[in-house]
C-alpha cells in the first residue's frame, strides 16, 4: 500500500521522510480518520481500504491490482455491443424523424431524398417543402437532445460518484436499461406510426440513466481497477475500449445505411434493441472490481455529492490551480457543443440539397469519419507528441476542427464534404 500525505507543514511524525504508522496517524478530515469512524465489518486494519477525496489530507491508494479472471476483459465486448446498438439506433432514428415529418406534411409526394436526388431549384415548391421538412426535423431533434441531455448532466455526476459506495457493476447495467427502454419506445413508435412526441418518453428515461456517457465512465473506471497504474496493461486496456468504440462506429455506420435502405426503419431499430439486450446480458459475466470491503459506507446526501463534484471548480480548495481546471472545462464544453450540436444537424444537412444523400451514402460518410478519427487521428497525435507539447497539439486540433466545419458548411460537392470531414477528425 502506498501512502501520501499533504499537510500545511508537510510533516508527519516529526519528519517528512520518517516512517509512518498508518494505525497511529490522526489527521482530522482525512481518509484514515473517516475509516476509523466507519470501520468496515468491524475490522480496524487499513489493509483493504482505498479511496480519496478532494478535501482529504491523507490518501491511501492500494498499489497492487487484485487478480481477476479472464472475464474482466469482457468489458471490451460489452462496450462494442453497446456502441453498436447506440450507433444503429442513432442513424435509424435521425432518418426516421425526417421521413416521418415528410410523410405527415406531404403524404402525396416521395421525392425527398428517397432515391438520392431532390429538387435544387430554389424557386420551386418542392424546394420550399424540403426546407419545411428540414426545419421541423431539426426542431424535434433539438427537443430530444434537451430532454435527454439535461437529466444526463446531473445523473452522471451522481452515478459516477456512487460507484465508491455501490461498486462498479451496477453501472454496467444502468445505461443499458435506459437506452434499451428508449429503443423499445422507438420500436413501438415506428411500428405504430405514433406522433413524434411519444418518443420523448424514451429519451427522458435514457437521460436519467446517464446515456452513453455513463457507459464510458464505468468502462474506463473498470480498466483502471483491473490494471496497475502507469503500466503497459493500463494503456492496453484503454486502447481496447477505444478500439471497441472505433470498430463499432465504423462497421455499424456503414451497414446501417444499407439496412435502412433495404428494410426501412423498424427492423434496424429492433436490431439495435437486440444488441443492447445482448450488452445487458454480457454485463452479468463481468466480475465486480470494487467489493464491499473497499466501499465507502458513509451516507452522504445527493446535495453533498453535487457540492463535492462542483467544489473542485468553484470551491476554496486548490486555490491557485482552480482557474486551470475552469479553463479546461470551458474549452472542453465549447468543443463538445460543436461536436454534439453538429452531430444532430449533419444527417439533415446531408439528406437535403445540394447533396440529397441516401442512407447508404450517409453510412459511407460516417464510416469514413470513424476510420479517420480512430485510426489516422490516433497515429497523427502519437507522431505529433514526439515533436510538440500537448498544448500545441490541442491548438492544432482546434484550428483543424474549425476549418473542417467551415469547409463542410460551404461545401457544394461530395468531395468537399470528405475533405472537411478529414480536417475535422484527423487530429481530433
């Protein structure tokens, strides 16, 4: 077990380098002191205790990783199944909303991107009808993003910090349940041709269970649990998760376009639900890495959890460094607004003039983006790290991301779209 202390004098037991008895150290508010107040199963030893808190003065971190069975690596297939289902449902539903609105507003026509061609005469009635469909589709996508995204912000803060109390495994199930419910609602809504407002139910439930972000939290946390810090195994585990995501996005983006084009929207969405159910089943076989003996048995209120989470950025702790965290969060937030805001608009942009792409062509484009981002992009970053600091690489990525969006926004041909997408993703 490794021991590190941070006190005003940086001294324990009289000298900074002296030996420390874990059972005799007493610092108010420290991890050790909390453990003594809430002993685990009546034991007084600190051998199995691990944890840290932003306000702790003493942090005890277990230095060795426990041995787990081969089933620990099922986290990779679990992540692949979840992302496969998520990507399939994302593209299916985005195009379904467009088709649904078109059918409701203009039931007697079928020229909007049904065969990869649409009217580009800006003075024609058909062109104006296309703009109406695009406007309504964008509005509904915004509604879905809001009712799902806002609850997800708070649920991820609470759920992520709850793993120290309830273990890791429950968090594998929760996002599967929420996203599966959303998919089942979509399956029913597509089959029965319900009003688009019906689908809000599923998106609210998915938001309350954290969306895809909760799945990513638990996967990366789990990799940290099963691998030693700073070793090659941890890098391998993180790479495995990233690779699972990349392969899922590449394959399913490509195949979903064909699936929609040949079978409509119902069966692709049903397939997404089946894959999500398979991900839920896979979670049963992933072993727990945070047993009861290591968990925090205190009972903090939800308000205390929120206060602790936001205290890192707004509290009195970390004075002198807090502005760095805040700048990073603002930069990250602005970047993510561009990423996610763009993702909800892009399918509509590609379905309308002057591109009028089919589901198949949108699938090609999404696969290209994934290949560039997951494979070429990672290689580019690794190469740049040998000659540039991380801050410079981040600035290059921001400039490239900005330029790619401008090129795509001004694009008039398919080639310009692909060039813009490469600029967006090659160092993203």
